C-alpha cells in the first residue's frame, strides 16, 4: 500500500516589525523620527526624549500690573478689577462687574497701562469718560464737565460775523459775553443756559454767580471759570467731591486719578 502524498503546507510568513514609534523631544517638544539619536531642532539627545506626545503648555494669563478700584458713594472700596500691561477693555460686554450698569456702553473705553501711567480712550461711548481735575484746565468750545449731579457744557460765544454775501446776522447786542454754560438734562436735550461775561464766574451750591442749591453733592463754592487772555480756564476751588472733565481725546493720567464711567466712580492704582 502506497503512502499518501504529502500535504503541502503554506510557508511561514514572519510578521513585519511594527514601525518604531516617533519620539518627542522633552525639551522643545519637536517630533524626532525613529532612529535619530538627537533632536533636529534643539540638539537634545534621544535619551532625554519621551515617546509620549508633547503637550503644549496652556497659555498663562498676563499678570495684573494695576487695578481699577470701585469707590462707593460713602468713599469706601466696593471691589477691584485687574488691569494688565497694555490695552484693557471696559464695558458691559467685557466683564460681569460692568454688566449691571446700563449707563456703560457695551465697549465703553480702553485703559492702556504703560510706564506707570494710564491712558484713557473713549471708544465712542454714549455717556463719556470723565477724569477728576487736579490742576486747572483750558476749556474748548463743546467741552463737558460734571460737578455733583450736574452735567454742564461750555460753548464759546463770539460776536456775529456777516455771511459771505455781506448780510449781517440779527441778534441781541453782545455786551461782552465770552461763553455760555448749558445744563445737559438728556441726550440731545438742553436745560437752562447761562451767559458768561466778566473776568471770573464762580459756581457753587450756596455762593457764586451760578448756583445749584438743590444738589447736595455740589460744594458751597465749587469751581470757577476765568477768562484769561482769550482763553477760558476751569479751576476747582477745593470742592469735596471734585470736578470731572470729559475726555474728548486720548488722555494720559497718573496713578491715583479718579475716573467716572457710567454710574461708577473708580480710582486707578498700580500694583
């Protein structure tokens, strides 16, 4: 009896070696191809590399270098808002601490902190950015300032000039008026107006040429407007609550300056 034919068996196939895993440099995180002994980016030896993928570190928030301090009506501190070096946005859409103040615009102002000083930039807000005067200020026509709860606008007054065709404008005689002070009672709504003449106009609650007797936040003698060499100079007379001028253009102020935005009084401080 003949032996059965041999059964053919498939040749054994050795499994292909798995590709070596790429390494990642432990120093710079760059990928190191298999077989390389050094990182091609920073030169670190492979022995110091990790087979684990590099994890990018989370960006760290810039540390604050200054702060916006909330001042309550009684003068106590009501909280703080940190400020970093460079540009800081202020407005209802930028932080919960501002969200409840309906007088603040969504993007009300920018505060730039640089070289130990602060630059105030009104970003087209409806109600403005006001800073407390620590020295006299020369007013331009259209400037707005605040004392107590009074919002006042200064407008320069000059004599009437004929039109281009020579026609003269009719009006009451100008007996030396150099300005007009208007009480602003709403957006685009003016209240009482006061014509200004002479060398000096004093404003206060009890004494002066223009009085606001019902505003308890206005001092008895609060400020003066002086007509000096063709310019109008605003000067606080040591009032209790100060005089605040609206910033019509970027304004650099030192640490310690008080700022009014919306219904809030703030003080700028360095850390």
